[in-house]
């Protein structure tokens, strides 16, 4: 059982991942080292952190079982060496004949302590003619991801999940004090909705938001919004990343969650109807 500390530092890494696996892994490792040296104890990478594939062939060729994934194994070594917890935003994982968009929680001993398969798959036709259909590539997850950290429980989600508030309410009711939302939000939707949605999920549930993001131009004409954020339970933006690819570090105080929920006990007072 963890002895829960009330304060710790979190880091969100913002990336411009491309179609070279080794380059993306190297960039992630450099930013993890930087964050660890600054005192971060929980470090989060964005969705698709290890690869933005240039075509379907590269996507399927890069998909592997979790135990054999180069990026995962490299980060496991790093977490143990640096004594930090790391959330790998998402990777394409093959399991029992299916492919999942999976977020992975690694502890400070290099062990996988949690995993979450994306439940809500991105399937949209945007007004600017961009079309995305993750159902072509992934099977949807069926279980929530709620795990213990040394500082409290974290609810793991991925990108498009952000638009489904019931998922976050369920995680909060079950004890989550933090939400991880690694993302690759499109530039078009990000400008309109990113900040508003993240603030709403924080305020509704009295939780901290950790949202590392992809940014800039990627293969296949994709353009992501960036603006990685750390948001407190009151909906206040503590840190925002406005540089192309960088890292933001913030101190987290668990008492802010407790104080918010004591002041506005919406979870406790929620009624079914």
C-alpha cells in the first residue's frame, strides 16, 4: 500500500512525432531525462508518441505485441534508471488477433502497472475535408483504466475519449484524482474545443488534468494542435506548452482536489434520473 505524498511534480512532453520510430524514441528519452532532472516524478508522453505512420503498410508493420515493442522496452529501462513513473501516451498493440490503441503506465521500477485500450475511436468528417476513421485500424477497448500512483488514483484515457464525459465521471466516482489525456488533436478541432473540453472535465469532476499532445505537421497530411496542458481541479491552466516540441513541468497538490470536492461536492450529490 502506498504512503501517499500530497505534492509531486508532473511533466507533459509535447512531440512532433514522424514516421521514424528510432528518432521518436530518442526524442522522448531526451525529454524524459530533462523532466527527471527538474524533479518530475510522473512523466507523460502524447498519443502516437513512437510513430506517426506514413501509410497503412507502415502502420501494420509497426504493430507488435506489447512485450516485443521497442519503444515500450526502452521506456521501461529508463523509468527504472531514473526512478520515475511514465505514461506512454499510446502505441499500436497486437493482442489475440486484434489491434488496440493502448496507453501504458510504467512504475519507477520499470514494471507495467497499468494499461488502457482506447474506448472511443476517432471517426469524423470535418468541415475542412479532413476524414479520420480509427475503426479501420483498431478494435475498441472495453474496460476503464484506473490505477494507483504513489499520490492517488489516475484515470487513463486517450484523446477522443475527451468528448465523452460519462467516462470521466465513472473514473472520478471510483476514486480518480487525476486524468491522463494523451492526445493528437487535429489543429482544426483543437482551436475550437481543446481548452474548453479539458477545463470542463477538470471542473465537472474536481480532478487534475494531464494532457500531453502532438503538435505540428505529420505524415499523410495530418496537422495536430499541440498546446499540452496541466489543469487544476478548479479549471485553472497551471502550465501550457506553446512551443513546437517541448516539455511542461508543474507541481501538483492533492489538497486542491480535496478542497474542491469539499467546496463543490457534485460527485457525492449526483442523482440518477
